[in-house]
C-alpha cells in the first residue's frame, strides 16, 4: 500500500506476513527511547493496554468535572467562580485531548463513551467521593490535581507519541489547577476558626483517597511490570506515591494544616517520609462501584449525554444541509427540507 | 443512547506571526465552521495561537511506515547536501 490516511491504524498481527521483523523493530524503538506513532506496527497487547489506560484517563477527566462543578454556582466570589469555571473547562479539554489520542489507535469516540456509560470502562475512583464544602474545591486542586501531576509528568515521556504529546499539554495546564487549590486552602486556613476547620476537614477527607490514586501497591499491581517494559509507565505506583507524600508534607505545614496520618514522620535513613497503611478494602469497594457517589456520577454523565443529543443531531443536520447546498448536489428528498 | 458520528479534523495552530502552523491535535465537529470554533476553545484557551487551520483527517495523505527505508533512502547517500561535507582551510571567514 503506497499511501493511507494519517490516522489509519496499521494492520494487526494477523495481517502481517513477517511479524518477527516488525516486533524486533518495535522492541528496538522502545529500547532506544524512540516514540511509537499511530501507524507503526505494535503488539496487540500494547495497543489494548494503551486504549484501556487512555480511555480510563479520558473518562476520569470528564467525570472529574462533576464534583467541582457542584460548587460553581456557590463560589464565594466572582474571582473564585471564574477560576473554577476555567478549571472545570480545562478538565473537559483534557478529556478531549485524551479521547483524540486514544482514537489514533483505531477506537472511535462513540465506542469509548458507550463503554463509559455502560460501565465497561472505568474512571479514577477518586471522583466517587462527594464535595461536601467549598473547601473541598481547594483540597481537590491541591491533592487530587497534585497527585495527578505526580502521575502524569512521567507520562510525558511515554513510549506512545500521541499519549505523550497530550500529557505535555495537560501537565502545562495542571499546574494552575494545583496552585489555585493551594491558594484557596491558604485563604481558608488563614481565615476565621470556622474556615480553618473547614479546610482541615476537607484535607482530612481527601488525603487518603488521593494516596489511593497511585493504584495498588507494587506487589499487587497487575499490569505494572509489562507497562514498565513498554515504557508506558516509567515509575512504580509505590515510588510515585512516596514522591507525592514527600512533596505534600512541607506544603501542608505551610498551609498550617495537618495530614490525617499519625504514622507520618521523616525517616532519616530512607530520606523519605514514612506513612501509615492505606485502607485498600475501601479502594476496592469504591472501584467495585460501592463508593459514595458512583451511581450519581454515572447517572449524571449518561443524562448529560442524552440531553445533549439534540445539539449533536441538529449540528449534524445543519452541516449536512450546508454541505449539500455548497456542493450544489442535494440528495433526493433533501430539497424540501432545505427550503422549509 | 444516540451517537452522532461527527467527522474527525486535524488542527494546526500558528503560535505567533512569523511561525508556520503546527499540528496541535484533532477533534470532532460536524463541519469546518464548528471545527474552527471547537479548535479555538480546545487548543487556544491560553492564547496559544493567532491563526488556526482545520483539515478533515480523511483529506490527509500520509507516507506509509513500512516503506520508510526505501521511501527516504535517496536522501541517505547524499552527504554532499550538507555544508559539513566540505573542507575549508582554517582562517577563511564568513563561509
Ligand atoms: Fe485534568
Ligand atoms: Fe486538573
């Protein structure tokens, strides 16, 4: 084949005569830290792993809009409201970057959304917790976006080109998210005793779920080893979790807030903070669908999709009519509608 | 659940005057006009661009990766196309 569309995926293993040579080229490219691009040959399992991870990542971005959007109408000032709207809009954008990147692997947007809506693909369990007070917006920005950044910065060097490029764009935008959250908590922490207590309560509730965002411990992480070999992942879950804890402890001190872990202390020998055990039962329950907001998040997502159907349909109808008019070749039966 | 298959568009953004348009990513839109608006909202929320091109993805013709070597080979054996190929005595200036 001489030419093909830019996004057309290369054939799967079955189509190729000499898989061995392709596989060696793929392995060599990954080993040399080169990027794999959409139309390169890649192992089916590599493609499937990427689709699963990128879809889950994209779903997390758009589901993640919900807990924060919950506070847009009740933001305490116009400044905070404008910031929060920009932040939530960014998360929509992150979802779109990632869906586009996932589509380069041969899946369609509709297919991905269907899988989210039917529960066949997951999103980050962190978004199944409720945002009870305004301070939660700050705690999410600082801790949840903070944990996301720790996870995502190494993904900017992921072996799959479109994913890595999407992550570069996302990481640039995330730093505003984290800083606005931190500033929000700082304002509350320095406010009235009630405001300080509200900030502390939010941090207490979001701390442990944020640590769970890095995924199960290394010895229980099903896909980690293979993903590391493929350079989709660059650091282990526990390594990134430790990095996040080390970053957060001094930041909490500057906020004048504490982290809800009695075992948290500096370990001179390791050069890291020790921290207490994570409740993985809770993590598994939330993942299984038994978190406080699982039902609500999916219902809301499906409803938004259904209620937006008429917009998508009318835009498509307008485009079809417009195109047929400019082409000067309207299809049979369309003329009447055009004049109506 | 109703889905509407909007076509895919490739987005190219000129970040400032004097530079060429660079591929920024892709998006779905029903037509070119919407594609432009969506591209503005998606890829230039922080003033990343002064001009946007949108192109239907299906209109792009790409070279095929498996013919990479023969396709680009003609360039490989022509080192004399590079300035470093030529030896110039030391001390000769502005060359
Ligand atoms: Fe995000
Ligand atoms: Fe974010």
